[in-house]
C-alpha cells in the first residue's frame, strides 16, 4: 500500500461475519479495512523501552529532546505490538487462524510519539489455497499503522495461514 491508496481503493465495511466464525473464504483480495485506535502515553513508551528496548531515544525524555528525533519516540518493537493487538482483535479469525510463516518488508517511515492515536489499515493482497494441505490457505495482507494525521508509522506485508470453513 502507498500513501495514495484512497485514489484507487475503496474502504470496506467490516467483515460480514465475526472473527469467531471467520474462515479463509471470508477474505477477499482487494478488500481494504481500517480499525483502531490505540493511543500511547509517554509513560507507556518509557516503561516498554526500559523493559525491552533500553535506548535513550525511548527511555529518557530529557535526552531525547536533544536527540535525532527532537523528542521521545516509541520503540519500533512496541509499534509492532500495537499493530498486532489491532490485527488480532479485528482482522484475524479467532477460529481459523493457524500461524504466520513470516512478515516481510517491515518499515517504520515515521516515529511514534507520545499522544499519537494509531489505527490499522489492511489490504488483502493475496489469498490462495494450499496445494499440499487443502484444509488451509495463505493470506498475504499489506498493513499500515497510521497516526492521527493519516501518516504511516509502520508498514509491512503479513503472511497468515488460515483454515478453510469446515464442511458438514
């Protein structure tokens, strides 16, 4: 997805079925959806960083003011955690999600700052049944985490294995 996605793609309403009854067949290539928001406080950024990413740009507001970003920023790993929360709560299926074989093209085009309100945009870009295991398919989803100014702060391609709807 690009910053100009809205020029060519229409935003869809949520899925016709809830995540508790969503299967591979419910994902359609080309569908674009948005979910969110989660807002990070300075305290949450600093606490996460002290525990998992102890760099001064994340842990020390005074130092960060004179640092390369002119202020405190969230860890990229924390940003991925925010993405995952929104993705699991809204886009993934609770009954058919099997695993993820990986994530490609992870980028942080802008920092996340205290007070940023983040929301998720997804676009299903590929959905194909497994040839070797017909009980599942592979979804490829282009994702963006956007701030309150509609600017992407995280972009990535997510791969998910999803079960097909059981017969019977």
